[in-house]
C-alpha cells in the first residue's frame, strides 16, 4: 500500500469531516472514499478511517461487513452488478445473468482471472422501468438483451 | 384531471441546472415561504393532507408538528434510499429536477426550525448524488443555501450522504443509525425521531417525493393540493410501473386513481396481449392483488381496506406466464438477504421461509411446506422490532393464500 | 405512582417502571434473553412480548413503561404462542450441542424451553454452519453457531468496561460476533462475558469440560483479593461417592450487590481460587532441625500458652512481636487488639500487607488486601512499623499470614531468625515462610470462615463460610479464643465468643470507635 494514495485518502476524508456534527457520522462516506481510491477496503484502510474518525477499528469492521457495497476483497476493474429482483427477473434478468456467466466464464460472486470483471447479483437498483438492468461500477445499463450485453462488454477494456 | 404537477417540468432540457430552473419559475416557492411564519407553513402542509410517499403514508404536517420547539439542534433527513423493489420515482425526481427537492428541503427546514439537512441517498445512485451535490453548490452560490438565506437570517446547510447497499436503511430509524456511522439497525420506538432522532436530537425524516411536493403546496395552496387527490390524502402520486406492461415508467396521477386505469389506460396494459395474473400495488412489501381486485382506488385508505397498502406506489405487473413460485422466491430471497439480523423472528424466520421456498422451487417440496410457510410468516407478523418483519410476512401470506392451488400442485400429496 | 394490573394482580409501582420490572415486583417472571438490568433495553430477542389490554399488538415488557390503569397479561394464549415461536426460531438454528456444552444446566434456552416451549422440533432445513472455536482472548471461547445474537457481550464491553472489543459482523442470518484481528477481549472483566451469555456461545476455558453445573453447590462469600470486597459465589463440587476429586472449587461467579460490584467481578477475583485447594497446610506441625513433626492443636495451644504465660509473669511481654495483615476479619482484629494489645500488653505489632499493585477505575483496587479499613477502624496503624523489631529482644514471634504468606514482605525475618526465640506461623498456604519458623498451624481462608470486612468505600459487610475447613484448619478468631482460655486470660470475657456474630455483638456493645492509636 503506497503512502501517497493514503495521503490523498486522508486529505479527502479530513475535508468531509466538518460537514457532520460528529466525526463518527462520516464513516460511510469515508469508506466510500477508501474504496473508490483502492478498489476495496483493506485493513490499512479500516485502520486509517478508524484513526481519523477517532473510533475503534472494530466499529469500522462492523460497518464494512454490514453494507453490501463495501468489499474487503479486491474487485475486478469492472464490477458487473446484475439486478436479481422481481421486475428485472420478469423481464428476463436471469437469462442475462446466465449469459454473462457463460461469456465471462465465471459464476456470480467471482472475478475473471485477468482481473477485468467481477460479476455479482444485487437487489433492486431502482430502475425497474428499464429492466432488465445491470450496473457497471457507477453506471446503469437497462433494457438489456444479449446483443446489448455484447455491445457493452466490447466497450469495457 | 391528469395534468402533471410535480413532474410538470421534468422534460425541460437541463432543468437540473439552476439557471434553467430559475428561468422557469424556480425558487419562487422559497421566496414566498420565507416571508411566511414557520407555523403557517406547518399548518398549510397539514391542511393539504400531504401523506408520506416513502411507504408508511404518515401525514407530513402532523409529523413536523411533533418536533418540540426547543432550543436544540434539529435535523432533516431526506430519505432517498429508494430500496423498495419496483420503486424508481425518486431517482426520476432527483435526476430530472434536483432543485425542486432542494426547494422542498429549504421550506421544510424553515418550517420546523432546522439548519442542517441530510439527503440520505442510496449508494447505487452515485451519479444522482453527484448531480444533487452540484445543484446544492449552485443553490448556495445563488444565496438559497448557507447563511442568511435571501437576507432573512435563516441558515441552512444540506449534505448529501450516501448509503452503501442496505434496504433496511430506508426504515427511518435504521437510516438515522446509518447516518450516525453505524450498522443500519432499527431502533425501538418510542421514542420517536421527532423527539429523539439523529444524534439524539429532534429529527424529521421525509421521503424525496414528499419533500418535493412542499414547494407546490406553498405556491398553490393546501386547498388546491387537496383537490387533486382524496379528502385525507391530497395531491398526486408518482406511480412507478414496471413488470409485464407495454410502457413501464413513472406516471404522475391523482391520488385515488384506480389501479386498473393506471395499468391499462396509462401503461398500455399487459405486454404482448397476455392475461393478467397478479399485481403488486405498492412495492414488494405490499401484499399482492388478483386481477379481480385491481379496481381499487390508489389512495392509502382504499388500498389498506383491500388488504394491501399503497406503500411506495410501485406497481409490478405479473402475467399468466409467470409461475407464482418465481415471485415467491424473489420475495423470500429479498427479505432474508436484507434482514438486518437484530431480532429473532425476522433474522431466523425470513431465512427459514426462504430455505423452504428454495427447496420448493428446485422441485424438492414437501407435503406440509405451505402450511409451514404460513405458520412461520404468522409468527413473524406483528412480532418484530421494525416493519421489515411485516413487509416480509404479509406479502408471503398473501401469495400463499391467493395462489394456494398453484403452489400446492408443486408439492407431493 | 401508577397502579397497574398484571395477571389479575394489582400493584403500585414507581413512575417510569417497565412492565418487566413491575412484574418482577409482583413475583411474576417474564422470560427474557437480550435484556439485562445493567443496560438499557435492547428489544431484539422478542421473548418478553406481553399482551396489553387495548393495544393492537403484543408489546415488549422490557421496554414498555407502565401507565396508570394498564392491564397486562403474561399468560394468555397469544403470549404463550409468541414465546414458543421465539424459542422455536432460536432452536431452529441452534446446534444440538447440549451433551458437550458447558452451559447445560444453566442455559436460558434450555430453561425457557422447559418452561415455555416443550414443542416438537419442526425444522427440516439445513442449519447455518459457523465457526465453533473462536478464541476471544484471555479465557474465553466463542461458538458462533450457539450465539443467539442477544448482543449482551457487545453491550457489556461498550457500556461497562468501555473497551468495545466485540462487534457484530455481517448481516441477517449470517450475523456473527467478532473482534478486530489483533484486538481480542483483553480486559480485567472478560470473565463476566461467559456469565452474561445466556447460552453456551461464550464459555470459559477455565471451566471447559471440567464438570457439570448440577454437580456444583453454590455458596456466597466475599472476594478477599482487594479492598473492594466484591460479592461472589463459590461453586464447589458436591462430591461423588467413592471418587476422590482432588478439587473442591471449580469456579467463582459474581453475586449481585448494587452497592459494591453490581453484577460483576474482575478476572483476578474470578480466576484466583486454586489456592483454596492447592498447597494447603493440612495440620499443625513443628519443625525440628528441618524435620517436620506433626502436632495436635491441643499440643500447639499448650506450647504457645506456656511461652506467653512465662513472659507475662516476668512482665516481659515486650519480648513478643505480632505480625498481622489486613486480610484478617474485623472480629479477628478486634480480638487481636483486646487479647494481645490490651490484656497481654503486647505493643510490638506490625502489619505486613503485600505491596500495592495497579488498580483500575472500576472494581479492582490498588490495595490487595480486603480489610485495611477494618483494621484502621479498630484502631490499628496499618503501616509496616519495622522499627519495633529493634526495640527489644524477640522471644516470641507470632506471624498471622492468612492466605498471603507468599506475598507478605518479610525480608527482615531471615537475617533475624536465629536471634528470635520461638516463631509461630498461622497461614492457610504452604510457602517458603514455613521453613523460617518453628511452628506452623493452618488457618481457614475467607472462603472457609465467617466474619466481616470494611471495604474501600467504608461499607461493612459480613459473610458466612462457604466451604468446610480444609484438613485441620481453624479460623483465627477461634484460635485466639482458645488461646485466651489456655493462657488463661480473662476467659470470662473471651469465653463468650463462640461465633463471629457474638464478637460483632460485643463490638457493637463496646461502641467500637477507635480514634486513638494504641
């Protein structure tokens, strides 16, 4: 873990602390900062956050393991989050997931050996009029079919 | 009348930019509100019968009046967690018209005496969070936020706070816990957030759509708002329609519009001309309705009388090709996955039921599975620390009850 | 003072009382798991749900404050069914470990099942598998499958020790208790976690697989290891016919005392009990040329009283030195004063208390003796006045060492030993000290006698014997009374003292307010 990126993380977290009446309240935003910079939340990240917010590391771990968006394991460059809830399923979401598993050669929950893609199933993404949907990192893609999935994967280098 | 009110301007290009918003009458409501007395605003919102649009349907004006007029810091939390499956209206509001929400926040905060407001937005809405932050910056630059707003002496800061993937954080006390930097574990009520909320201070928590309606009430009056809807349930609702319809999308319609009308007249009816099998009327937590039940007016009271709830007004349409076990599986998977794990009936009950349903779905059902599911769901109902227990139990019971024959047919006799 | 009705009984309770506490006052037990009187209500186990007339749903007894006229039912069919269902949920995901679980016999889940359950298991799915041997630090093991997520352990560490080592990780059915790697539970109150865990999730390594709860008797006592004098229960084996166990005491548990230690004891007090069964002096003996010759108590009294009489007649009781400690009871210190200081005019006494160690801000005091306040109250100067050693020859040295012979600072003894006439040691444990004296006699430690102490806050507490005396051990107060008879000294006075209670009564009569130092 290189020091410079930790300095950047530290500064970003310190910048948001004044928004909150109490430092501990910044825990979720702080963890988002760590994860955006490092791709995941390693113990060094947890300890840094704990130190800056003046809380114990165990409190950080409690939060990291509660929320599904936080990961303690590195993800692929592109995190493909396929909605597995009702409306997307009614629109064929399951077959989109299967297609992706085929194409990428991994099962949901796994990462491709070259580190490019992590495939996950998630609950409702709040875009049900565009079912079936998936998100690639922060971007939402809807109205998917095999063709669109092929198109999408082609753009993700 | 089906004139759009809240979403009237949503198709204007670049409405999210404050200059466009201002050109089109933006922030007039704030100007008007800041000339009124805070109590007047609370009374007006009460009169308008603005009910919460997050799911619980609690009258907003009454909730605001529960906040004691004490000299303590008070907070507003806008619930933008939008986790109820089938719901996407708040995404719509925040991406198309973030300034309308900001106006609503300013007016609400002024009415209750709040100087720090948080928008708790689900982590998956990152792009929308960024848009909100830009809009807040623009508003501050124009003097609508910050210190001494429009020279009235009223101060307000708005902070966008992202969640991180937990449906339970849409429950108001779990939202508070999450905003305080903790696991989203709902709190015991009483005390209620209006007296003991964020950081133990008096707090108002309102849904995005609820707050977005406030500027309209200020501009056009409570009577107008009430006239749009029903006697105890004023205004319009943004109905999220998805599933097997021709035209899924957000439909702004008067409170009380019949469900049948929304599906068939507005959303184009069942896709590919298929037959309707079932409708979820208010997000996954609302018990399912059969085709013969969809003449229900979509207002809080009427849907409740029909044994379901208006909830987040998210309508999911299911056609005859869908095996009901698929719907049941999605329901049980969702709640067992989202259970926070604090209380016994929900933590263990939702998982137990899901294990049974998974077994059924894979063809390994047992004779008494339905009876078991009903028994367990009844043991969760009314016994849990927070409403997620009922949100799981009631839909499960409705599906089993209304589709008993189809489910029984999957089991050995 | 609201009046409420519970199960037909009408009672009046203080404003702000919860239904659970009110029921307790009426003698009605409402089952509960996550609730503990030391913490605010948690409301997560849902076992304490009760019926309130007029309320649409069942409500939590632990968290609902009573209102005037409230009518509560704790035995209705609805309540019974709700309790059964909570137990059923808990047992559904609970491993069938009873045969190998240390908590059996004192497990809330077992007890409540017996009272409120008694249903057939209907769980036919696969139970969650979790780690069963998680070392929590110090003496504790966590079995995650047995855990019912009551979070008492987490809350204890947050609210009482304020060290917060444990947390809840993951979510929903996957929830587990854990700690941050490298930061296990390492505080002086960790043992309380195994006590407050309602089930066998957190167990004590010190007790693991040693015995069964139903083979133990429990008797109250006070912890003698510091000046807090926490209330404890000593749990010892009932004894098995024809089987020699070699161990009586299997554990110490805390005993509730709102004035002193609430519900807790420290690890020092909890785990230091082996001295009660190990390394004990069985019977009096004399050391002649390094060889041990057993004595009877009668013989010992005869020998000792002869020496004292001889010195008394020649008015040479100034040649007697008394070594005392602050582990002696009030009654014993009182007798020491009356018999030695006053009747026998022995002025040369010193207190040789073990050195102070680090105390904490909760229960453990720096003083590691129980009754310094008592000694002071009775008028002793508890400083170690080693100057008295040089005042005159020492013809007779009496060392009262209680359970502390290893720890008493007696470095002056070895160099002086050859110049001292007769040396008597009264202690419960064998130690190097025994080699330096002529006569050794066994005394009962606090666990084996009755008496009273005054703790660091000035609170006087009396206690009874929890265990039978080891071998021929006798309490110091009894030794002094016997000595008074043998010498003899004012036996009309001392002969009344046939129990510590009798001595306490005399102390009260004599208005024990000692401000002058002898």
